[in-house]
């Protein structure tokens, strides 16, 4: 399974971004750039990124061509085929940022998903992220092994866990390292796939995939299922003789499923 775009978070504070156009579309992009601390500049300026919000088709295409000829990456408002990058709908829980993109295909869908997530994600999510960052040293001392530490944190953040991000406890989040216990996760699990559709995974199976340190899967494993595993998990076609952490074996669905 391939990505039509690679999502990136770019730090723009104090950096120039070319912004061309007038009216509300350009003003909206200007407000977004301001939130990121970027400095809007004209076409002649030296910048790596540009946003073209020009309504006239010929004028917009000419500006896009000039910018791309200079090697500038361009976002063209309402012209997805001309975009080198797109701007997602954003849910801001500083320092947590959730970005929803559709590759410019449907801004309305991205906005609708953002509204749902705004209602779902608690305001204290950013405070949880800051508290976990502050607890890094204590967690390293408590769980010296990186795999054990990752599984312990994953268990605490899981649904119903001590730090379930969708059901955060009231009160101060300082000292949360003490609330994170060793995760009781089996070292080896097998998932017998019922189909190539990841939506057919049970919640437990999806958790195993997300937590796996090593994935055993043959060449017939469905790409959509493999995409649910961590990108840094080890992978092989045969079970490793020795592998640290959680090893998940995928058995492909029967032919015709």
C-alpha cells in the first residue's frame, strides 16, 4: 500500500513563505501561516514554500509555473493537481497536532472529520503529552529496556488504561511515571486473518499489530493489514529463533476471502 503524500510537520517560525492572491482564500491561508509563525512574503522573495490563492486561472497557472521553475514547493488553492503539498484540517491540542488530509480531493470531508475529532479529543491532551515528556527520565530508570518501556507506556495509554487519552483522570498529571506499570503482553501471538480488510481485525488483534516488535508475514500478507503495524517493527517470512518483545505471526486469509 502506497501513500499519495508523505505527511510532514514543518517548523516555520520566522521563516518566509510566499503568499500570492487576494480575498478571503488568501486571507485564510495568511491566518494559518501566522499561527505557525511564518512570515508571508511576495513572489520575488527567497523561500522554499509558496501558497498561490489567485482566482484567475491563467494568472494562477503562470505564477505556479514560475515558482516551480525556481524549485519552490507550491500549494495551489482549489487546484489539487497543481499542488506539491496540501494543507490539512488541524486539531490543535498543543503540543499535540492532529492533521487530516485528503490530498486536496475533499476539503469538506477533512473539515467534517476535524469537527468530530474536536469533540472526541479532550482539551487536556496537550498536558498529557507534556507530562509524558517530563517523565522520560523516570521511565528510563524504571524500564531500562526500550521495548519494555514502550509496551508499558502503550498499556497505560490503551483504552481503559491508567492514562487513557480519551478518559484522562482529573487532577495533576505530574508524577505520572508512577502510574505506569509493566505491561502484561504475551511475547508471541498469531493472527489468523479472516479477510484482507483491516476493519475485520478485532480490537485485540489491532492492538497486537500496533504493539508488535517483530512481524512474521509471508509474501501473500495483505498490504492493508501490514500497514497497521509499526514501521520500525522487524519483519521476516519465517519466525525468528530469538526476537525481543512481542512477535506477531500473520496467517493470510483463505483464497477467495
